[in-house]
């Protein structure tokens, strides 16, 4: 039996998913679960700043940031995703490279900020990625990290680990990211909860932070690099 290679398996799976993902991506960023992320990001990161889009997928998030005036470099493990990202961003200044976010091909302090939406869970060693983000982000710079919340159906991607099978999804709770950040010289600036339809009748704003996170479809956290 050949040794399981997380990075190669991730590349293979995301290459296969690239067309289906691409067909949904625009809707997610324009009117769906990701529509609030770019406005949230722009509240804290100065326009024209340098941004690394970590796990950029088909590049629609990069497109939204480029629209707002950011200088964007996207990186993704999937060659097919990178190909689609370049097509999506034809005509703007965003650039894209294929690579593993565990080993970022950038100099120290290269970026003003990082955007990492639903990418931290899809890496073999999330704490190493957090340290890599800290290395490439300038002191005082920002990282906007989005995790799937407890109500997100895509968590099925990690289910087979319970059968001791190798999977490429590291399920992580929002409060676990908070703890990792606190223990590794990141300061929490703000957070954004994204919720499924049906929760709009619930008094979300009156709940504790833990309960808001527990009900979330996605939890987006803005962190400041205190290295």
C-alpha cells in the first residue's frame, strides 16, 4: 500500500471538484454565504494593501478583493483551480500560483493581510499554516480566517476519519481557532457569523459568543499579527 500523501490527495480531489465549485462560487460571493466577507475584510484592511488569498480556489474571492483595490496574490494546491482563477481575474492585477499553503513561497513580512476562507481545515497541519501566515504577514498586519461552522453540511468530508480512513479535512471549531490564535501571538480584532436560512427568527444577537458560534454555518475571524 502506498503511503498517503495529504497534499497530492488534496490536489487530486480539488482538481476533480473544480468545475462544480466554479459553478457555485460566484453566487456564494455575490449573494450567498460569502457575500459579507469582502465588506468585513475592507473594514479593517486598508485599500491598495497587499493581500495573499490562501487556498484561493477558483479566484472569485480574489476578484472581489481586486475590485476593492487590493493587490492580490492567490495560492492553491489545485492546478485546475489556479487555471480557473486566472480566467476569473483576467483584466485585473491579481496573480496566482500553485502551491501548498503549508510551505508558502513568500519572503517574511511580504503582505499586509491574508484571506483564508475555508482553507485552514483543508490542510494536514493547521497550526503550521497559522505560523506560516504569521511569517508572511507584516507585524501588525491582519489575517481574515473563515471556518465552516457546526451547522455546515460539508463537514461530511471529515466523517470517514471515524472509520480510521485517511481524509483531507481537519474539522476545526471556531473556538479552537480562537484558542490557537491566542496561544500563538495573534490578537482577535472582530468576528462575523454566517447563518443558515431559518435562523433569522432567532435572537442571535442576544446569545453568548459560544452559542452564536455553535449555530453558525461559517465563522469568520479577523486577527492581528502581534509577533
